[in-house]
């Protein structure tokens, strides 16, 4: 859990900034659901309800297509907000700043960056979560010059390296990473769609694909790219970024994530990379009924999103069967070619 976060402010330079982070107990919520009993307010008492809108986006992002609908269902009938799509997490936070009865689905790093840029008081925004997390993954050409993300910071600027950006909140998170590690300042960013950028990286330009993805909600995409024989998967870490993550600053932490089901005989080891939790952001003066509803909803949605061992085993079995079928088909093709 995030403890302390630094943000500019005050004549003495950076001041301690501690966002209000409300982390309900997921096990208690699951136990209550199992017994069919009502949930109490199991989150910490964070400050004061009825949300007019729940903002997330863009419209194609899992934050809007998956998280927002589940949250709306979980807070009903106590709260009846409307889901509204916006450009990104920063746009969602701007809407919340304009209306204390609204809420936003975004990452902790985006919230902290927003508060830092606006020099907001420590209690102005509060984070309720996590629901999921967004992790940064890098994909480079297998026989290319990049062997670690750190290589970007020492590449020089003639010409500058090019990085393709894809995934939820990736532009915001990459901007924060540049601020935290000035060595990334010379990198040229190229936004696009993940699969298209991956195909371009395999041919040499851009030099790297930086993917922001939800490890559980977007497991299929991560596994698809990690299986590409022309690409190598790299953790997003540099000396400065690892220091920030180690100190749990700016909403980031280093997390070990799976890039496949984890149960296949040939499963890859977990990748330790830069991640940030995703949750619901409220204003510090949000109505008490809204805060209580969000505190009840977050553990319910988080538990429902967590893949079960049965789901993972089913995925591993399917992958194993597909792998065997591909091997047999390849053998048949070679035999026909030889004949």
C-alpha cells in the first residue's frame, strides 16, 4: 500500500503529500457475500454522497467498458450515477474537481500526478481501491539494439529513440515517467494501437513498444504479444524509476505479474515491472452516502474481477491443447512438403 508521496509545494521545496487511500478488506467482502449478509462499512473512515456521474475513459478502455458498469451495479440502489466516457483519467479527474458528487475511475499514479500538477491540498482527492492495476510492459525487437528500458536513457539524441505508446492512460503514465527519469526526455513518443505498433517494432521502427495494460482484464493481449517470436518482453524499470517504486512514491510500485496462465508446463516466470493501482477517486468533500457506497462496492467488484484457479486452469488446458494441435499441424505440413 502506498504510504508517502512527494509533491511540490511550500517554500522549503517538496513537501510530504499523502493522498487519502481507502483500501477495503477484500476477504471480508467476499465472506459477507458468501454468507449472504449485508456489508458494513469495511473501509477506513475517509471524509464525506450521491454521485451525478461516474467518469472513465476513453469509451474503449476497460475502465469504462468493464469497471464502470460493475461499479454502477454494485452501488445501486443506494447511488444511481450515470456512466460518462471522457478522454482519459486526467479528464475524469477534472470533472470530479468540478463536481463533488461525481467519481472517477483512474490510476493512483494519474491521481497523484494530477494533484501534483495542480498543487492540490493533500486531502483534496481520495483514492478508493484497488480494483485492478495498470502495469507497464516493454516489447523490443528480438535482434535489435534494445536489451533493457535503461538503454533508452543512455542512447543519446542523434537520432532520438522512438517509443510506441499503447494502452490505458499510457500517455499520462509515460509523461510521469519522463518527469521522474529525465533520461527519457529525449525519447520520441508515437501513440497507436498495440498490435499495429508491435508489428512495426518487429520491423525496426519504433524502437520499443510501451504497453500499459490491466494484467487480469487484458491477459489475452499481454500473452499474445509475449508469445511473438520476433519480440522480447522487458520490464519497465530504470535506476530512478526503481527508486521511486521502492519508496512507493508517486503512486507506483514494482509488481510481479503473469504474462500467461502460469499453469502450463512451459509457463514463463513472472515479470517484475512498474505498476500502479486502479480505483475510484472522490473529492475529499464528497457526500458521505457516496463514500459509503463506494467503500461497499470496491471490494465486491475487485473480488469478482479476480480470476479463479479454475479459470486459470481452464486457460492453461486450452493453451496446452492448442500447442499440441499446432505442433501436430506443423509436423503434417513438413511431411507433406517432404513428400
